[in-house]
C-alpha cells in the first residue's frame, strides 16, 4: 500500500497531546525506554560494528577481499528512478501476469477503457502484492509447475479508471465501485515453466478469482458467531462476502494460502454516534477511513447502516487453492488488526507458529502458536489447525529480550472490568487488548519472517516519522524514523513457540553517508546497496534474506529488492538486485524451491503525486499510448540457468 496509508496513529497509548490515563502510564514507559534506550543504542551500535570495523568509511570496500566471500555474486544495479524496471546483467525478467489478464477460457480480453465488473471478476486483479508459490506435484517437478497465489491489495482509483480523476469523488458510480471491488482480493493461477519461460495455463481447473464483494467466506475460530459479527446479511455472524486489502501473506506447510486483511478501515464511510458500543473500537482501527466511495452505494460499507461490518474484516483468511469451490476461512484465532503478513513455520514440537505485523505507526508484532501439532502424513488433518491456539503480542525489552504476552480472555487485564466478555471480544479488539498488556509500540511492523535454518525471525519496520524523542525505545531507537529498520529475533534453540526470545537490530536503514540518518549498515555495503522503508521480505531456499521496499523514493531512488547478508563478517551488507518503475512499490518476493526463478510483484506503477489514468507517471509494462500502467508479476531467471543471486 502506498506509504501514507498507515500514516495516522490510532494507538491511544502514544497519541500526542491528549493525556489519557494510558498516556500517563506510557509517559513513564517512554521515559524509561528513552533513558535506557540510549545506553542500549550505544551497546547495539558497538555490537553491530564489532565485526565490521565501524571506523571504515562507507565506500571503503578495499578490505572485502580479505573477508569472507560475499554470499551474493550478482552484479549490483545502480540507484535511480525511471519509467521501467532494472535487473542485474545476465538476468531476464518476463512479465508473467498483468492486471486485466484473462484467467479463464471465457475471460473477456482486457479493455481498460471499457472495464466492467463482470470482466474484472474473470481477470487478474489490481495491485498484486503477496506472491505464494505451491508446487502442484512436489514429488515430480516442484519448481516447474505450480499454483501462484496472488493478493490484490487495493485499487488505485485514479489510475485504474478512465475519466474519474478530474471530478473525484462525484465521478464515482455504483458500477465503478463494483469494478474496484472485483479488482480486490486474490487470484490463484496455474503456471508452468518450459525452457526458461513461464506460462499461465488459462484452462487450469485450479484458476480462481477471490474478490472483495462476491466470494463467500466462513468465519471460524473463537469469534465466529459473536453478536458483534452479525449483520443484516448474516444474522448468524458466520458468513461474510469477500476479503479486502490483502497485503502480504503466507503459504502453510499443508499447502494452503494465508491472505492478510490489512487496511480494511479505508473501505468504510459513514459515522456512528460517539455513544455507540462499537464507536471506540472502530476508532482504534481508523474506521471509517473513507478512502473509497463504496459506502455511498452499498449499505454494508456505511458504518451508520451496518455498524458491525468492519468487525468482519482485519482477519487472516485461509484458502485451499487446490479446491476452487472451497469457502475461504477467516481464522479469528489469529486476531484482528491491519495484518501485513502471515509467514509461518513448524516448531520443533510440531506446533504451527504464524508471525504477524500490525502495519500502523505505533502498533505491534504478534505471533500465533497452534494448540495442536502439524501432521505431515495427513494433509487434511491440518485444515483447522489455525482455529485454536494462543495469540501473543511482543514486548521488546531494553535488555534485548522479547516477552511474548498471551492474549487470553480472563487473564491479566483482559477481563469484564475492561470490557472483554469473551475471547471473541479479545480477538475482535486485539489492538486494545494488546494496549492493555503494554506491548511495545513499533515503527510500523510489516513482514515478519522466520528462517527455518537459523531459528532467526526478521521483522521489517518500515518507518515512523511520527515518533518523537520521548517515545524512543531500544527497539525503535530513532525519533522521526524516516527510513525504518530491521530487527532480528532469535528464538532460543530454534524453539519458535518460546515466550522469551532475544532481539537485536540488524540494520537501521537510510543513507549511511548522511550522519543525520543515523543508519547502520555494514560498511562493505556500496552506495547502491542501502535502502529505506523495508516492507516485504523472503528467506530464499538457501536461507538468505531478501528485502523489498515501499517508500525508498524518499531517498531519491525507486523501490526495489535488495539481497541482505545476516551472518559472518558481511552481516548487515546489502546489494541492489531489482528496481521498480517510477511510482511503484516492490512486493511479493517469492522463489521456486530450486531458487532458479524469482517472482516479484510490481504494485501501483506510475502512481506519482497527481498521476491519473490519462496521465500516469509511466505506462509500464505495455508502453502503449492509451494503456494505463498495469500492476504486474515478473518471473526472473538467470540467463545461464543458475540459481538467482548465485
Ligand atoms: Fe500493504 Fe503494509 O503494506
Ligand atoms: Ca506493501
Ligand atoms: Ca514474506
Ligand atoms: Ca508498506
């Protein structure tokens, strides 16, 4: 999502100016955090530089030969920004899927000047974000044929629809809103590779569009059936049409796809009276955000008409992509917030652990641990694993430890006294429950990804220019954090279910040659290698970290993908691999198991300040005079057939 979407702060613990009781409690915490943050900061900087000789200048890479060889050997691309994408020499990027591409034999051909809901429902959606790859027959050729599961996070109204920008929002009609709704959601697409070229199989029985308004979904887990989830359309609180704002995600070991509902607040219009029982809850989530006009024409998106509808969004949705008729499940046990992603792993004791960020300034990092163990011998036995378990929220202490605090009704402050009558209430109001547990307000947690090889977990914190000096803490050490940072969590002995972990900062992003940025890179990083605003990430099949950005343009260069080293003397170096066209953000890094293909999602290309359908900042990737830019998925291969990044 474009960077400023999460710009506001709804966490009352850190609201500036208004002194609530929780502010006062927090002021104490912040003060303590600030004071010891300074000492920890010094200690951390020392630690970060210990292996890389902090006195080395940024450009002094002459010592590289004396150190361990770099993990990545591709030729780094240069910083910059222009109308198209860039790759290292020796690599080819084929456009695999574009917004509007036909997914079924009867899909209408793409005509952006005459788009309709019916056409969009059968075409690849808008603003591709998360990409998951699931081999269809893992026992055969796992890296040559698979299902690509793609989230379509949101629609860029002005770029997607002709003739609306000049007179927005009056130009919006019900029909146009329905096109937008059909462009949200996700796509399952069967793809295969032959002679280095990937193809979409339009005839696949697995192909599916999941949309914001039309796809029926079940609500499962502890909040299913709650009175607070009931609406006129769904008097039982168990069935909801659609999923929206699906940002990053995850693929489970049992072959399902987790879609994360992020900025759902933006979809709602209308006002509730202050005294309405849901009004404070909605406020904590920024509802109604008013980014879309849907509520003008469709009652469920107007909170004054359907006050409970927003409670039915903000969940993790599990999809079985191998059964296109299956109802996706909104898994309420994983909490309700602006879910960025749902990367997951099986812990040594067999429990499934899902790591999740709540992408808003001053919100939290979570993990879910299933009650039951994963059964590798019986795929179907795992289908409801995510319905029971414990949701934890993280407190990052100044001594470098993480306390994972359980959100369980009836324990600690999560009682009737504080307005929680059940676990359903705790989950519907996950943020308020986490506020009461005094979790650490973070600098916008995005993708959180475990590494099965090292037992480490990487947390992307994209930026937070709203943090002021008094709110600095050890894990969020910079006020006015324009460039974000990456935290590395170490789970003890690789036990991902642990409630006590260690943390340290891997990188403070920004320009290392500018002292004002206060960034910390390994000095072996070249001037092209540093970046700002880490967003999504991937651990490749060789256990190496790749980071994509959303907001690097603040540094004067386009968003893209960087390869980051996390171990040895080169820990904290980064190398630029891919650059998006102007106006785009980089999403979805996903490798095939043989690491020979890297799929990347280019989201909202051409979306600069005043860009419109008629006048976009680029017409990537078609570059045709009357075709608007199209969010697209690229399949990248090394021309020699070697693994990516080698
Ligand atoms: Fe959808 Fe957090 O970016
Ligand atoms: Ca993003
Ligand atoms: Ca990821
Ligand atoms: Ca982002």
